């Protein structure tokens, strides 16, 4: 499971840290305020009080070893400067993926310029949606049809290559239902139109095919990625 650091535990950061933790991820929650850390301590893996503008403090807490860091600090006054410096520090200590929360496109451009991998705009995308996107990047698109249940597009991983629907046992192994298959261009056979609306047990799946699968969000997130 991926390890996350969420830095800045305002309304967005706190919700995101808790949502990631509830999805089973290891989450290090970071803020300068003691009361905020005490409040979230029991809801995440680790809660650490430190100043993220101090590169050495980040190193001392092993933040350079996380897979993904999310900078969710506010943008009023010096908070914006602190957020920028935090992104710079995370980049310097080797965090591979850095996401920064921005209130507007201008702020987002600044974060991208100093090294953020991507920018989060909370007014557009909710913390819950980002938690799922970070936990399950292999889910290309999903449509919610009931609370906690979705129809999703999943790219078939290499481990699925040249296996039949019966071989994969998606329902038995992952508790999801295969609804349809869209062949990748290189996998379309002369007698196929590229869309298989009713996959049969003998239908063969190839790597890079797009699978339409239905199930709970938790089960969809657990499908293999490679």
C-alpha cells in the first residue's frame, strides 16, 4: 500500500488525510498546530507537529520516503509562501509525487513552476474524489450509481494478457462484475468491431484493453494495477 504525507490540516487536508486512511493507506498527517495534531492523531497512521518549511525537519521524520505528498495549506498571507517552500522542500528531499492545493489557476501555475506534480482545486474536485484518485490511479473513469458503488473504466494490466474471463475469475477474486470490453487498437481482430458488449467465459482479454467493471469503490481500488 502506498504511503502518503498530508501537510496542512485545514478543512481540505484533514478530510483528505482521513479519507486516505479509511481506504487503508498509511498516512502521515503534518501541521504546525498542536491542537490540530491532537485532534487527528487517532484517525491516521502518524500525526506529526512540525514546520514543513524546514527541510531538515521533513528529513528527520522520513517524509522523503513517502510515495505521495499532498500540500493542503491555506493561501492567505504567509501561508502561500509556506506552501510554495514546502513544495520546494519536498522536491529537494526526493518525494516522487507532489500534489498542491490551490485556490485558483494562478496559484496552481506557481506550484507547478516550483515542482508540484499536479495541482488540486478543491472548489472543483472534492477531497473524497482525490482520495480515490490517489489510491486507485488505474481507475481511468468511474460513474457513481449508488453511494460507494460505481461503474468504472479499468485498463487491463499485463497480468491479464491472453487470459479468458473464466481464467481471471474477476467476481470470485475481486468481487467485481465485468460488464463490457473495449479492445485496444492493437488488439482488435479482423472479425471484431472492438466492442464486446457481453463478455463470455471464453472471451480472451489482452493487456491495454479497457474493461468496464462494476462494484464497490473499495473492491475496484483493490484490482491489480500491473
